């Protein structure tokens, strides 16, 4: 079976995002601000709280697992459990997060939305849409082989 380039790219993008999240932990409060995590996360990190690092490390772990599932779907590594279902879920999360982030800042004043800048929402949402698009193309190309 041929490797699936779209899923290889999708997995690579997830790994890059995971590494970036780990770098943010080491970059400290300024990096939390730079990457739009919100002032509350930055202040919490500045005060020495472990909560921002734990949350960010959790996100990095999820992104790493998603990268492994994409590589598994691409045929680069062995087949992981519930592969097709996991790839459908991962693709859906990326696309839903991307689309929601392009809409919510314009229609909601909820504090969870307002804590991040419009730039954060637009940039991160486009990134999620791109990640989701690679997952979707790869998933569709391999659909019959799962």
C-alpha cells in the first residue's frame, strides 16, 4: 500500500504544533502572550503556577497522538487502534475549531472568546483549517483502505 502524502503532511503539522507548544512552556509568560494564550495564562505562568505548563503540555501530548494517528493512516507506522474513527474525529476537531474560530469572535462576547485577540482567533483558525484540510484529503484518499 502506498504512503499517503496528505496524511504525512498532516502528521508533520501536528508534530510541529506539539513542539511549538512545548517551546511556549520554556519561553514563559512572554511566549504565552506572543502566541495568544491570553493574559490570564501569561500572568499565571509569571506567578510561578504550574497550571499553564500542564495545560500546554496536555495540548502538546494530544497533538503528538494526533500526529501518530496521521502517520498510521498514511501507512508510515503500524496501524493504531480505531484508526478510521480516530482520523474522522481528529479531522472533525481541526475543521470545527477552525471554522468556529473564524465566526465566534464576531458573534460572541463570552469571556472565553474575548480573552484572546482577534488576531489570535483568525491566525489559529486558519491554521486549524489547513491542518483539517490535509487530514480530510488524506482520509478521503485512504477511505477504501481502512
